[in-house]
């Protein structure tokens, strides 16, 4: 497969040029006047926060956010009944407010999924089945209310292969459900690589539903666990999220490759959050390790790197530029991680893409085209 490459202009842009360009580009959005944008760009440059640079305006909503979270009201109630005492911001299910936010920032469609608080590792099976059904039924209703703006990933009780498949079949083909949302692992259990989950993966491939991953919040889930990421330094900087999540996702990507699952299910699409974790940036090291250990792969390692889709959540435009160069502009989609109450939201979903000065075709692929094809919109 010949991959679309970013324009030559991109490869010539250095770090200082990124800062100078700010929100340059033709497809962006900002809810501010040009003078305010310029002031914000200057401020962002001084504070070295390129993710806070306002976007350029666009005439109408355009892009698709493949990585954003919600918490339906009935889901939050079910969690409370099951014993979860965390307080969820009610605005997570305020869809009208979410639509207004989208309109202000040029976002046409959201792919709604639960956040890292998914309960599949600690609820009882009967609770998990009920909670997954609540989420999926709520997603169908949300899509019906805003059919051009909201779609969702199917939630399943991931701790049990048979129950996960049963829920997938129950809602397969229902309005607005265009993907399957899964945790990377469950308290160290690599459930998806167990033989029992093979029929589940086969069904996802048959239905054409991409898998969207997200790590779980508890320390026992992410790479390193309590031994490395629960000390005072890590807790003060939220390293469980900032480092643990990327390590977890990189491990998932590597295991998809060496397990042979990508060969067994050649049409299965996979979306990795947080720009693929650290996987794209250590891919060469992983390739060398696989080669050195003589792990047999059916295809060149870089072909597997391109089997994944990566969101734009790099926070640095230079990092996003590298990702596009490595994987190709046809494998990158917009991702914000946005939810009401989020600790690391992207206030301006397009700003990193704006700062790359990409060719028009590459910009449109990343902002919308790739996701539209992936979710069959």
C-alpha cells in the first residue's frame, strides 16, 4: 500500500518556525478575533504550550474527534449502585452544551466512549452486562437526538469473552454505533490475547467495527503499576496518566504484532489513543528487538506500524509531525481526550495540525477524511 505522504513543506519546518506559524493553515477554528489569536499565540510561545494556541476560523464544523469521553446519566447511576463513589461531573451527559462547544471549534462529529473509569475489572458479571447495555442504549438515543453530530463506540463487559460477544451481537448495526471500545488490559490480564476472545475479534472484523482502545485509571492496569508510578513524585505530576497510559498503549500495540492477531484478522482496524502512546517513538527499538529475537512476522515491521490509526494527541506539533512522517497522513485522526472535568483537555482540537502547515489534502485526511472512512460516515 502506497501511503500518502505529508507535503515537503512540513519536513522543512523547524521548531522556531512552528512557534512563529502559530495557528497557520486553512482549516482551523477559533472563537476569537485575529488580534486575540495573535496575542494568544505569543503567550503560548512564551509559556511553551503549543497545545493552547487558538485555531484559525472556519466557516462550518468539519472535523471528527475519535477520542473523546462522556458519561451517560444512567451509567453514572449504575456505577453508584455498584459501589463506585467517585463523583462524575453531570456535564458529561449535557449533549446540547457539547454540541455548542463543537460548533465553536469546528468539530462536526464526536465518537463517544467511556473514559478510563470503565468498571469492567471490578463489577460482577451481571452488573457489567447491565452497565454495558445502559451505555450502548444511551449512545443510540444520543445519536438519534443528534444524528449528524454524535456516534459512539460499543461498550462491552470486557472481563468475559462470551458476554462481550453477546452484547456486541445485541447492538450490532444499531443506529450510531460505529466502533467497539475496549480497555487495554484488566489488572494485568491481557484478555484480548486469550484464545477465548478470538470469536469476539472475528465478529468485530466481520462487522467492520474498528477497535478503539483506552487504558484504565487504576495503577494496577498501566505499565509500571504501584512499584514505579505511585510514589510522591509520580503522584504530584500525574505520571500514572502522563507516562503510564502511553506505556500501556505501546505494550498493547507490540503484542498485537508479535501475537499474530493482525495477521489472523487482516481487516481489523485499531485506533490507538494518545497518539499511540510511546509506540511510534520507540518503534525502531521494538523492530530491532523483534528482529534480534528472530520473531517470525509475515510482513515487514513497518507494515504493522501502519496497521494502527493514531490520534493527534501529542501536545507538541513537532511530535505530531514525526508521527505523520512515520505512519503516513492516512493513518492519523483527530483526538482530544475531551470530557467535562478532564485534566488534560485539548481546548483547540485542530491547533497542532494548524501549526504544521500541511498540504491541503493531508489536512483534510487528518481532520476528517480518515475518520469518515474508518467509521463509514
